[in-house]
């Protein structure tokens, strides 16, 4: 008869984040000794790290920190939503976020190249990979600095009520009220702009959009005299889809984000948006 209880299984799962069957097998092998079972889970897990490298880690969560006008956003990934909503994974994400803030990381490579208490961050992730039994990775890190006189607001969105936030947004502004800045952050979460202004889009990309718009209009048999207006309208449509300040504001589609910001005395200086697995 097994020398452990259902409560022991539950406790070890919460402690390690490992799956139920893995926990039961470890407790069986350890004859109910939870310390030994924990060690067995680590050893077996580490052997499987390499095997899991090719797997897809499309679930996970986002975490955010704002300190002294600097916002940091991290995306930590796993394989299943079960792990994503577990306390062990949440603790790991908090540790990763704290490290990103501590070293001022602006991207994942910079974060992974740093050390936590003398240990590379990747080693910490591999250990979590071992105990949890899933591929764990940090896919993206975003950093937004408001600069002198500015501020940063954040917005986290849950795509499912029983999961942790999977969309994270940071918006840096000057002037105005934080309430409007937060509304803009919510807009960014919903409409996923890629850049703040038109000037940030590669001119070659704009030229390609203009060329495609013209070729499409000709294929549709549009009159030549109307061509410039049609092409310009379609290129502007491309801007409205991708440029934050050109987008129709979520709470008032008759106005652009730029108009709403100006009316509210807000200057949007930068933003970042991260969605898990995208």
C-alpha cells in the first residue's frame, strides 16, 4: 500500500509544479518520502530538458513592473494552460521579472545573459523545466522609459478568466491624467498597433503598400483619374491599422488616438505590447 496520501500528492504538486502522474510515480519510488520524491523529480526532469527543447511553449503569462518612470514587461512561456495558472510558474515569472528590472534588461537575450545569485537565468529556467516537466522559456522582454517629467502606465488583460494575464501593455506619456493614459493602454491591448507614428514604419514598406494599392486598383478597373485618391486612401488605411496615433480611438471611433490625446493634454511618447505566444 502506498505510504502517502492524496494531501501529499497535492502538496508536492504545488511545491514542484510537476504533473500528477509524475508526482505519484516519484512518491511510489521514494516510498512516500517527499524530500526524496522532490529530488527524483528534479533528476528525471533535468534528463528531459533537451528532449523538450523542440516542443512548442505557446502558453504562459505576462508580468509587469513600473519603477521610477520605467516600465518592464516580461513574457514567460510554458506548454500548457494548467502550468500557466499554477503557483510555481507564477513564482518563477515573478523572479524573472524582478531580475529583468534589476539588470535593466531591454530584451530577452540581455535578461538570459544575466545571473541570479551567481546562476545564469537560463539555468534557473532549466531547473524549472526539470521540476515542472514542461518547456519553460522567456520569449520577450520590453522596457519603456518615460524620461524626465513623464510617467508610465500598464494594462494587463486576461484572454480567459481562469488564466493569468496573457496580454501586457506599457504606455509612456507626458502631461494629462493617468486615466486617459490607461484608456490608451487598453486601446493598445485591443487594437495591437505596431508603431507609435508613421515615421517609424520603414519607407520601403510604405512604398510596397502604395505599389500594391495601385496594382490592386488597376486590377479592379478603377478609373485613372481617381487612382491617386484611391491609392492614398488605401495607404492611409494601412497607417490606421498599424500606427497607434492614427487609429480610431476605442472609446470614441470618430476621433483618432492622436486627437483624443491632444484634447486631454497627453503626449504619448512610447509604448510596448506583448501577447503570449504571438
